[in-house]
């Protein structure tokens, strides 16, 4: 296996272009490349994932413990031939004086050699003391080689190679000449994401070809081969499904029959729909009740609006519904009989919840780990396009992540039908979670460069873009009593997060509820973050379901509680523990 960290002396040295080109060229040669990105970043990982054909994983000292970083690295490195870790900023840059969270610290933690990308514009002999200083500053760190970047031509390259060979023992693994056609375009928050760049594939191919011409791939692989065994990494466990108990008579504990069971009866036994107000949501399939589940003498009604039948049929289990292990039997209560020989009805646990996720050109900032954590918690993910989809899919909850809604605010405003459905869903109590760009989209309006466009309007506030960042960097959040899915019984510790936004939200009502007190960072107003409206939580801060912040599992648990409460049928049809 080959493992290495690509770092630089400072930001904007060309290391992302080199990293993307290397990932693409190594993959083209048939090697399985697993890319990683240090720190909180969404855009660089998009490019690395597109180049390698695998999801890029983030490694962040501020959101994970060192042990968790080692396990995360090992888990994803195990199935790869090459592990490429792209650093952020400079090799030794970090938040503290000792550099405990620097790129160098990550390289030491994971036992990675360093490939140093050096922006050599305007340099000749001065590059030697730069390399020697980087070697001397941290003797335990191994610099496997350098890749020179942004060179002025063949003559410039020859001078630099001669200087480095004469004064140092560090090999030159490559020399990338300045080429504007290879540049990935940037704007106010960083590189243009791949979900917006229609030419991303061709640009990656150009970078791969440039790396193939100007980097000695065989020498790089020889310098970064590793025989150090990976640390043991246990597979991620699927957390237990969370269900809510629907309050019933105090003499017995019951759990409502899931919707899918009733639908199965509908298909096989003949049925009639429950009135529209009892359906899962507007536009979804009707909840059905088999014929024969009628009101009988002494029983409570199934629901208001269901009339009593003159001749009620007994409840019979259709053939093919088997009882899974540990399932609970249906107890037929108060006049509903079960014919002899019929099978007992089972109440399956953990029916999948459907979480709708906005993923398109406007919204694409999602950690792969978070999406996987949502699935492990029992959610089925359904992606939708805020720019093209006129209708909201059938879902139990919504997530709108970060992105660049300001760039697409005309198209977002034009899709009025979807905006209206999202607003109606949130106002109707659907659980929803939004981060940064998602918060901007759910607000009343968005203003940028003298233009104002209408957004969803679920949040009664107006978003304004500014020339300079409003909030940038790592954040510490403390949950408040208004948090819709916090654990009320646990000690409330500070939650690590990060933010990077050029916008602010104005005109919020004085009584607006917030889910977090900001201990470090800015959030909405420097004191609070996490706007709470009905079952919506909208932050400027980005969370990651890692370390002590298991937000994905908690959100799915909250969604299941709300879904169970919404889909509950009266005690007439219930399962007794």
C-alpha cells in the first residue's frame, strides 16, 4: 500500500490541483485510490471524489479525537491501493502554538510521509533554505519529496532542480508548469464545486494528463510505499431503532400498527381509504383500513368519519405475511375476533423512514459520513432537486444542507411550486434540518449584489449577503431547552462545529427560539444559532455526526417519534407488549 499526505508551505500553492490530478491519474492506471481531506471542507472533497471515483473522507482534529481519526483512516484505507491525504493551508499551520492539529500532526498520527507542493514563482536559490527549514523544524516528520508548482518554464525548472539537488537530499518528484487552462475557478468561499462546474470531468482529465507528463509517478509510489499495518477498525454498528410509545389506557402499554402493515392488508383483503386528514402527508398514498375493521358494540371508533358497517367481517391475516423473530402479536380487542386457523398479525419494528435531501447545483455540502450515519440510524435517503423538481417527494423529514443559493437565487425563486410545498410541510410540523445555505433558502428572501429574490418563507427573516465573511472558523455550541431533538436527560456539553458564511439573517422576531448558545463563533447573531420553528432546526453552523455529536441518529430518532405519532391508529388496532 502507498500512503502519503500532500501539503504545502502556504495556501493557494496548487496542492489541490496536484492532488486531484494525482488521484485521477493513479485511478486511470487501475489503482484503487482513497482520498482524504484534512479539516472542515466540502468543495475540495467533491473534486477528489470525482477524480478517484470514491467518496472523499474528512479528517478533522477539532471534530474527532485522535483515536477516531485513526479508526476512520484505517476503515477506508483498508480497501485501497493508494491513500492520498490532502492537507489544508501550510504543513505546520494550526490553531495552537504547539501545532497539535496541524497537517504535520496528522501525518505523524497516521505515520504518513509528506509530499510537499511548493509554489516556486519568483524563486531560484531561495528554495533550498525553505526545504531545509521544513526538514529541520520537525525532525520526526519524513518529507518524501517535493513537487514544484507554478513554474515559469523549462529554464526555471532546470535551475530549481539543480539547487535542490545540490543543497538538499530531498528528491524532486515533479515540476508542474503554470497553465491557466488547468485552474479550477474560485469565488467568495473557495473553489467552484463539481456539482456546478459542467466541465468538471474534462478539467479533471486535463489535470490527470498534466500530472502524467510532469510528475514521476513511479518514483512517487516508490517513495511512499508503506509496510506499517493499519490500526484495527471495527465496522460501524447499526444503532437500535428508536420508537415512540403512543399513550393509551394506563392499564396496558401499546404500540401502533405501522402503515405498511395496513397497506399490505389493503392490497390483499379489499379496503377503503381513511379520510384525507389521516394520510401521511398531502399528496401521499391514502392510509387504508381493511374491510371488517369496523366499529362494533362496546368498541371505540377507529377514527372520526369512519361509519359503522352493518355486517363487519373478521380480521384475517393474508397469506404470505410471516412473523419475524421477536415480533409482537396483534391483540384483537373489544369485539374484533380472529378466526381459527388464521395467523397472528405481527407489528414489524424499524420500518424505514424516508428523509428527503436537497442535492443539486445549489446545495451539495454533505459529509458522506453523515449520510451513512442517517442510513445506519434507519433512514432511507431520497434526494431531490430544488431547481428542477416541481413537487416534494413523499418523505417523513427534510434536510437542506449548505451550498450557494445566492448563485441560483433566480432559479430557486422561479420554482414557486416546490417552495410552497416545502413551506407547507414545515408549517405542518414535518421535521426538518438545515445548515447555512439551507437556512438561507428557507428564509423569506435573499439579497445579493443589489437584487432580492423570494425564498421559501418558512423562516420569517431576510438574508443579506456581505462582502466579507460574517462567520468563519470553528464553533462551539451549547444546546438549549428549545432544541427539538436534544437528549433532555444528559449533561449538555459543548458541541464542536464549523461555519463559513458571508450572509446574515435580519428581521427575526424578538421571541425567536434558538437551539444553541454560541460559546465560540458567530452563528446567527454572535450569541445564538439554530433557529427553531415548529419541528425545523436551521443553523449557520455545520455539524458532523462524529465524536460526541451523533446528530444523525438523534435526528432520525426524532423523525421516527413524529412519524409514529402521526401514523398512530387508535387502541382498536394495537399490539400489547
